[in-house]
């Protein structure tokens, strides 16, 4: 029930927060083009370009807030690392925020709050994630062996440690070879990524939560695949029209920085129903409909925006792209986390003082095709509104024509800590092109939450 | 730090070197009044001797600690100004003997002496520290200990050649003495040059503790003698291999100096003759003899002269007689990420400046980034830089295809194609994206800065900043003052050049500016000589091995690029048609596919990394040259090249006033072309020959080869008045 929240949280401040500009790196499917590019480098590239693109007077910046979920062990507060690597003065503070899939919406909303309250005037917000680089975790028993060897002082202790490790390794290889990948095992290192994508409260993998929605909302495999193909088509068209290059800055990568990546590596020109039909359901092999093809890929990438108090932005000579009208986060059952947008959007709309029919463009993150389609149904359902939200009427229909018009995460990808900002950036750029006054960026959040932000075109 | 006024400058020596006694410790304080550094001048040495008597007569003192009150300086060495002015051998002997005796007196004190080093401890300062019983130092970056004497053409003369090998062993001491090196505290500790490295923040406290410890242990004298730690060191020190070590060191010195620099060879000989000798008097006598052998030589005078020229540049603003305060520059943009643009970007980022590159494709930006990476990566691999420094530097570089970031730029350096029209249109476009007080600098090597400035709505803000290739290696920057360039802009670019680690020389606009204008007649002459004598290798060697240039003219043309040489020679001939002649080979050269080092094919062949392989006799065929009918002598070869340059320099200096002083010509030639430093520069060399002889020889060449050798009016009048370039 979200009804109680609709009564709270309207700002009394007369200040306004605008987004001056934004930049993102290309997004690439994990394990491919950007697998060796550290999340700090992704973040730094986007932030450096944003600073250059806006000719930003660095001394104006009050804080850097960056979303990230898979904290790299060598950059615990990654925001600070990215800020310094981007050449920002050491005096500027930096914080990393984590709200799972919405970490980079959390960063924008934190910045919004700090500016609205009058505490700050200028915040660089965004997110960065390299999901290729999430580590493996040794199980405790194995770790103890490694530690023992590392601490061995005498030659005999060293030999003993080595032998115990060796025999363990042999049984480990045997065990890994004979167990299924998702089967738990004593010897196998655990995949942090897999654990991160599993709900710790109900024990379901994110894909399994999508399966629940697919079944409950009666979404067929074919419908989901068609949705996915459409997402690829839209993303490819947006890239080819040059729209996406307006928000993407090239990455210069490789050991000697001579490899240039300037496009997303995810959208497929040749994606088709036939190809998708060949894939087996991944999360429920017997009765399932969610496949790797109609879900978003694990992805690497970063996105950044410049937030400013409106008067200051104008004084600096900027022509901001959009104004933040309001935002909201809301909670729901973790096993149906995919419906998060339906819960958070009404609150955000209320705070913005508008209703669904005023919204001309929507970015709703495509974690899974099934999840987006379930959201569409729930958004339009009076019954859902009454039973689940405590509202008298449906939140409002989401028409296909205004939803994810440049493709979504199924094609472009979903670097968990960066997506929130990518949605906002893609949305406000397209709002300008289409001359749309109000837009909505919303996404579901692992753990059972939804996030939403209402934006108004300024120019 | 207090700033000193002129009155305080004549402060008393008593305040410069004085003794404070407390709890059995004699604190010998160094704070040379009126100077930024402590150094051994004659009055300082006298004062030291007074204080020495005080120490001897004060029975309370059980241990002496020497400390400096100067920021970042312990003792900077002997006063080079004094050495510079000495001409008589007897004065040299006196200077060395007085210094040696002072060091001996400290070594012979009954109480132990601790040198507490924070900052530079070099030359005489290092020799003093070596005469102390203990040396301890801060871990500060400014702490550097060593013996740079050979860089000034002299050898350590206050006992350094004798004591350093005793303290750190043969291998390490030769490394320091022969190359004139200094070492940071960490390395000093490792090789045993200091006994303890102390964090700067607790230095004062820890020094006192160190002294008290020694008191506690009975305040005994101590003489550090190097003990080999491992097998390799034992072998080096062994009777069997010692002579081999000296032989190898000598070969190394000869390879480096090609025999043009006597000082390191003499220093080596002194070490060889005195190492492990127990007779201090005899050893120091040998060192003094060595000092006397090299100090009065022209090489030393020239190197000391160069040292002072460099010191002058450090103090100069680029605008003589004017004091201009310049803010440090934080943001630079570079147009063009090619060889020069990329090189400039790398250098600026290396020195802490944020750099934005702009080029026409992402591929071009990638090439610029790669070039920078390669330079830093080499340092990382050699452990001259850690990976954090690498990332910091690399992250200061970014690039784009538009003018993003240009509004924040203090200076834009243009390094695009050498074409006046293209440059002009790019400059006028660029200015639209800059803040009002931004400076636009061109890295042109051949085009008129004044003309190019017309593309800038405010030509006052336009200037030339000519780097030499490869940017990270060549130390010269010609700051080219266009007709309208303002003093402030010159001063800012002069300072930026220094901040980038370069030696700037301000020159007036004119074809080839200074360095290329002087080099081109030499290269042009080399092509004439080739018509007579096709032994390219021999001719190049005459300039390198005999004269001391880093490269001969043919090798240099390869380095610059044969296409560039041809182009610039043509421009040059047009500019000075009255006197410049070029060989027919110039146009023949442009018909070949030989571009020099960059396509691995010129007078020499190169491997893909640019390493010279061998002379390529195919070039002779390409140029239509048969077997040479004569063999040019070394004398004629060198004279035709160098005298031509001197002739052109006299015109540039006196007739076109490209620079104002002969010092600037010499500094530019040494820094920009590697003109042999031991010769003191082109015009110092000219003075050593005399204008009369040069004019006479030029006239001989003129009648034999043509008008290009006609001596300039100013050179002729110098010859007639028996004048020299200097004074």
C-alpha cells in the first residue's frame, strides 16, 4: 500500500534543480569489450567528458555522488577515486551510494535533495559499474588453507601447506567438473555476481522473480521475445541515427589506450524471433519463459550528469536540459521486485504535482521483458491499484509509443550502478528532441523496491 | 621563511655559521645570510675555521651536530662564482687546499660529528658530510646527496674522490662521481651513504635523539668503511676484478663523452690511484693535482658558463628589465594530437597541467594517448614511476573532436599541419571558444608568427612556442615574440616552458627563428659536400666524434624528416635569396621515397622502432651520385659547416636582432641542437677561434664555392676590430 506515502514529502523550498548536461560511456555486455576496464576508469571517462563538455568551473562543485554496487576492492569509495582521477580539486567531497539497480538514481536524488535544501548548489551525480570484474569468493575452508600457506614461515610448514592446498585443489577440480554451475558446493569459489543478483530475503534469483511475474500476468514466451526484438530494433535505430552518440563519449582503452570504443556493444542488428526462440529458459527450465535473450545482459558502463541550482546554472551561462520535478522510492514484495515502478511512480507524480496523463515520454528500465510488460499491465489496472496500492483507480496506461523509444536495457544493457543515470540522460535528451514537456524515468530495484523521477524539459 | 632585504645581505658571517651548546651537544648552525643557499665561499670557510676552534676549546661539547636553517638546502657546494673567476693555477691550488684542510679538521675533531641533512647536500656539501662521522637525512623529496662536479668540468676537490669510495665502495662511488649524480635519501641509505633516513616531520626531535644515543654510547669517533654485502660486491672489490672495474668504467666514460670531457676521466684516475690507500695526505694531494689538471681548462670554463646561463634562465621572466608576476597555468589545450601535439600534451600532463587535445578523429586522439602512454610506461617499467603516478598523469590527458573544455583553457598550443592558411582558419575558429584572456601559441617551426597572429582578433594574445622533436627529450623551447605579442603573454609562456621542464629562449619572429635558421645553412652545406665526397658515414663522424655534435648533418636530416628538410630549405632559400644557395640534390632528394627515420629509409636505414641500422648506399644511386672524386678533410668539413653557422649567427644576432645576446644563441644551440656543451656554444667556440681567422677562411671558401660563404658585415667588422662575440 503506497497510499500513506502520498500524503508526505512535498518540498516547501522555492529552489529548483536542473540537469545541465550529461554524458555516458558506451555500455558493453560483460566479458566483452570493457571487461578489463576498471569501473573507476569508466566513471572517470564519463565525468572528465562531462566537465569538459560543460566547461565546468571545477571550483563550483560541492560534491560528487556516484552510484556503484559491486564495490571494487581497490576503490572502496569509488566516487572519491573517480572525482580525483577526473581532475577535480582535492577539496571537493565525494560519496558512493548504493540502492542496488537504482544506485545511479539514488545519486541524482541525493544531489537533488542537497540542492533543494540549500546545502549545496552544484553536484556531479552518476554511476559506474563494471560487472565483468565482480570477484569470485573462496569458501572459508579453502581460504583457511590459502592463509595457512601464506603465513607459513618454516620450509616444512610451507611444504605442508602446499600439499594440503594441492590435494584440496585436486578434489576441487573434480567437484567443479562434476557439479552443475548453480549447484552449491563446498569447494567451488562463490560468484559474487550471482549472489548479488539473488534476493537475500526470499532467496530468489532476479530472473526467478521475473518468472513469477511472467506467470502471474500470463505473459507468453513469444510476447516476451517480441518485446526483446523490438528493444534491439529501437536501440539500433537510435544508434544509427546518431542520437545515442549525443550522450556517449568514446572510451580509449587497452593497455596503451589506443583501442577506441564509441558505441554500445549489446544492441544486435540481426536480433530476430527465430534466434530468440532457440534459447532455453534459464531460470525455470521446465515451465519458464524468461531466457537470456529476453532479459537484459550483465553490463559494464558509466553515466554522469551535472546538477545545479537553477539560478546558478543560468548565472553560469548554461542552458539546462531539464528540471527535476520530483522523485520517489517505494518498497514491495521482494519476489515481485519487477513491479517496483508501479509503486514508486504514483508517489513521484504526486510530489511533482502531475498525473500520468501529463507524461509524454517514459524510460522504464528493461531488467526483463516480462517485468516491463507486467508493469504496463499493472499500471493500467484498476484492480491492481485497488488491491496492491490502495488507490481507487489505475495509475495510468503506459503507451508503447512513448516507452523506451530508443531501446532499453534488454538491448543496451544494465550496468546496475549506472543505469539510473542512463535512464534520466536518455530521457531528457529525447524530451528535447520530441519537444515533450514532462518525462518519467523509473526502474525496478532488486530487493523489492521501485524508483521513479519526474523531469521537465527546460529548453 | 623570511625574505631578505638588500641591507641584510651584508649580514655578518657570525650569523651565517654559529655554535649553540646544550647538554653536551654542539649544534653547528648554518644559515648563510643574504643567500638562499649555504655554500663554501672563502669567507664561509674562514668562519668555519673560527667555529672549529670554538668547538675544540669548549670541553663541554662531546658531540657536534651540523644542521642547516635553509629550506630544502643543507649545503649546496662550493661557491661556483669564485671558481669561475679564478684563472691562476696557484689560486686553484689554494682554494682546493683550504677546502681539503677544513674537511680534514672536521674529520680529526676529537668528538664525533653528525651531518643532519635536510635538502640538497651536493658537491662541497657532500664532501663535508663525508668528512663527518655520521650522516643522517630526511626522507624529503628535496634531500639529494651527491657529487655533480664533473658536470661543471671539474672533479670533487675537497676529498670527495677519496672519501666517497671509502664510504660506499667502488661501484656506487664511481656511478656517482663519473656521472656527476646525486641520489635521493632512500638510495643513499641503501648504499650506506647515510646511516639513517628520518621522516621530515620528526627530524629535529630524532636528530637530537640520535646525538644523545651517541653520547650514551661514549661519544666515540667513527670512520665508516664500506663492507661488501654480497658476492657480487665482494668480487667488484676484489684484487682480481678491481682493475676490470676501472677499465669498464673508463670505457663507459669514453663512450659517453667521446673523449671530449677530461673531468670524469681524471676523476676516475684519482679514484684508481687513491682507493684503499691509508695515506690521507698523499691521496688528497693526488686529488688536488687532478683538480688542477682540469679546472683551468676551457671545457670547465665553458661548462661553468653554461651553468650560469641556466641559472639566469631560472631567474628570468622572458622580458628583460621587467618584473612580471605570472600565475601558474592549470589548463592547456592542444590542437592536433600528432607527434608534436601529442608530445606537448604528454609533457604538460607530466608536469601537472590538465590537458585537452583536439583532433579530427578519435583515431588521432588514440595515437596521442598511446604516445604519452609509451613514454610513461617506460618509466614505470624502469621503476622511475609507480602505477599511481602513471594513472594520475594519464588521467590529466583527455581528447575530443570539438572544442569541449576550451573555455577553461589558459593556453592553447596549436600543433596542426604546417600550412599558413589552414593554421589561420583553425586559429580564428578556436578563438571563438576561448575565454578572453586565453593565450594562443603556435608550435610552428617555419611559418611567420606575426603573419599567423592576424588570424587572432587580439594579436597581443598570440605567440610562438616552438618545441623540438622529440618533445620529451629536447630541452629547448623557442618563445617567439610576434610583432604584437604582449610582454605578459611572453612572460606567461616563458614561465610555462620552465614549468614544463624546458629551457626557454625568447626570439624575434623571422624565417627559421633562431635554431633552425642556424642549422639550415649547415644542412644545406652538407648536401654540397655530398656532391664532392659521398662518404656519408665519415662526414657524419667528423662532426660527432671530432667536433662533438650529437649527430652529423645527414643523420640529423633523417631525424627531422627529409621531406621537412627539403620544404624548409626551399622556404629558407626564398627568404634569404641574396646569400643562400642550395645544392641540386635538394630537389633530387624530394623525388625519392626517402623520408628519413619516419619511414625507416633515409641516408641510413632504421628498424621499426626507429633504431638506426646502417648507412644505405642506395641513397647515392637515388641521388645520381657516383663514386666520389675527392675526399674532404676533417678540417674543411667542420669549418664549412660550423663557420657557416657562425656567419649566420652573426647576422641573426646583430643584423636581425633575433635574440639580444650571444649567450642566448649559445644556450639555444646547446639546448636545441645538442651543440657540444664543452665548447660553450657556437659563439663561445667562435671566440675561441677568433673572428679574423673565421673571416679569412670564409673568404677562401667564398672564392672557391660561392657567395653563400660571404662573411657578414658584422663578422667582418668584428675581425677588423679584433672583437669577440662575448664582451
